[in-house]
C-alpha cells in the first residue's frame, strides 16, 4: 500500500529524471519511473523505495544498466539492490 509521502517522493524522482533526460519524451521518463515503482509492489519495508525507484528508472533510461542516480554526487554510498 502506498502512502501520500511515498507518492510525493516518487513525483520528485520523476521530476529529477525528466530534467536529467530532457532529450527523451516526458511520457517515456514517466513510464520508466512508474514501471520501476510497480516493481516494488508488495514490499512491506518501504523506506528506501523512492531511492530504489530512481536507480531503476535511471538505469532503464540511460541504457547502461548501471543504476547510477541522475545526481550521483548527492547519493549516499550504497550496495547492490
């Protein structure tokens, strides 16, 4: 079950990625974010879902599969998903 704060954070992820991938159609970016978000349906611990969504969508949009965030210098150190 999603809550309003999580959905707000996903919206912020979408806005960041739309800016980062200005060369791609907005709907393509929105679809990638939504697909990444739906990947985590059914997960009970939701604290890191927005971060994981951003990584997944960014990897899908960049085509390199690295999962690096658009603003990687702002990201904390992480382990693989």
